[in-house]
């Protein structure tokens, strides 16, 4: 009887340990993904799909602008050296998000690109084009200035 009790306990502990390791593996992979997203292991500047919090700016950047449409949250982020990033997250979390380096800006007009897809943000609109075709145009409902470096 004592032997069976120990075997049951050992089996339970093994199953608990396996369950915990299965839960921790995605978190470890997410940590590796986040390190690559925020510049440590991503020399090619590819776009990224990530999960976002209240401030979705990449590490070592600060929020310059925040915009919201009926379907998207958008952040314009900057480094101390002046490199700008466009980050957008769909309100429908199944659609994901993207972070891109901003290619050009003029006043309050920011343009990021991913191949022939361009993301244009102004205080009044979020526009996404593919080639010469507009695939998304949404009115900006909220436009805020960021807190800057001291934020």
C-alpha cells in the first residue's frame, strides 16, 4: 500500500511538472520574440506581429503620438536619436498588430512601409495603401501627444 501511494504521488508530481513546463515554454519563446522585435536580434528591420499593452512602443523608445480609429490603436514612437516607429494594433485581437520603422514624415503626417503596403497616419485619418489602391481609410477618433522621454 505504501509503495502504491508513493507511485501515485510520483506520477502526480511528474504530471504537474510536465504541465508547468508546457505553460512556461510559450512564455520563454515570447521573451525571445520580444528581444528580437525590439532590436537585439533583428538586423533586417522586418515587420513584427506582437501583443500590446497601454504603451506599445518598442524598448528604448518613447511615445510621440497616439491615435485611435474605430478599429485600430496606433502609436508613433521615437528613439532619443530620432528614429521613428509606427505601431498599430487591431482592436479585434485576432487580427494582430505590426511595428514598422517610419520611412518619412512631414509635420503631423507619418508614413511607414512594408513592401508595397504603406501606412499613413495624420491627426485626421489612418490610410493603408497597397500600390496605388487604398485598402483602408479610417477617421481618427482620438489623437494625443506623447509624454516624451520623461514619460
